C-alpha cells in the first residue's frame, strides 16, 4: 500500500548526499509520496517537523547516523509514526542491531515488505535515546570521534579513540538508586545505562532486549591492565555482564549522582546531552521501526 512518507536525510552524514536521491527515487518507484524535510542542523528541527506533519504522513524515513536518529526521537515518541531507517552514518549502531540494510532500494522495500516492531526508548533527564547513555571513559571517546576522524578511520575510530582516551582514565565515585530505593555506592571508570542489548560497537549482552521494558546499568571498574584485559575478554565471548570487573543491574529506573557532587557529562548515543545528577528511565514500546521480516525473531 502506498504511503505518505516524511523524508529527512542528513546531508552531513558520512554518505548522506550521494544516497539521498537514490532513496527518494526508490520510494517514488514503489508509489510512495514524499514530504521532504530539509535539515539545517538547528536544534529540534526534525522532531518539530515530524509533529507538524503528523496528520499528513503515514511514516517517517530518516537518513543519517545514530545522532540524526536521536534528534528525531521526541517527535516519533509523541506521534507514534513508524520509522524507516536509512543508515548513512559511520557506526549506525541501531541499524546494525536491527539488521536494517544500507541499500536505499532495500530500505524502501521495508515499507511494503518488512515488519514493523515496537521498540523501547531510553530516557535520561528528559532526553530520549535508542542504544545507551554513558558517563566516564566513553564520553572522552565520543569527544575524540570527530567527523574528520570518523571519515578517515570508519569503524577503526572506535579502538583508536578508545586507546587515546585511556590517558584520561580516572575513577568516578557514584551513588546509584534504583526504582526499589536500593542504594549502591560504586567506583567506576565507566557507567553505561543501556536500552539495547548491543552498544559501543562491540559490546553485547544476550540477556538484554529492546522490547522488555527494562534497562541494564553497567558499572565498570578497571584497576590495572589485567582488569582491562579481563573486560575485553568478557566482551569477546559475550559475557560482559558477568565479569568480576562489571556490576550489572537490570531495572526500569535509575538515579545516578556523583558522591563528590561533580557534574560529569552524560552522552546518549554518542551525543553530549546532559550531566549528573541524572535520572534514567524507559518508555516501553515508545517507537515503531520497520525491520526485515527475517530479523524479527533475532531482535526479540
């Protein structure tokens, strides 16, 4: 069935400009009507456009990386319009997790032949995210992953910038309170609150889910090279949540603050969004996304 599609492609994404016309042509070839939105980079413009066109379109296609998807989330959560993802960034974490193809023709086919599944959405201090929100080492890594670095290195930007960021490795002393009121005092070089079971390019927890209404909080304390190697080994064998260097807690709400009152920055899906103290929560089935039909069982 032909759909009216709000069509927004980030021209500054890694492969944005070359793929925009191919995607538009593929959608029109299938009989879909496009409502184009030009993105200038202004804060909140994509979400505002989604809300403004909520009664004029049947679906939203967003072309870009995880940062572009982040800017669309408030409008998608509010309108409940289904989302098609055209992966055009460097890492495309969510698209990789969902098995969304990179080819514009294949993405256009998802609107007709794919499955639409509801996904949970994470939230930190009122900012929505898909994959994870973090404090500590990864925030330094994200700062080092400039557009120039990502264009030059691609996926290699993850290990290269992580090694560079290690020189600023400092432990944080944090207090975490869950929805039951249980308080934990943690020493950590990295704290991550994940919505997805896969994040950071390489980390995967098979016990996680994008549909179970729960978050996973991971507190990582590396006290030496042997500890760092143990964490790396646990990541490689998909036992990250069970290594002695990681405290892993599952829940629907966490409040995190620095014991010493420091306003550590919080990054969500690699974007700088807020600082501690922070409240992390979840919006069950907050967004519907088109995925390949054969990937539905794997995602769940």
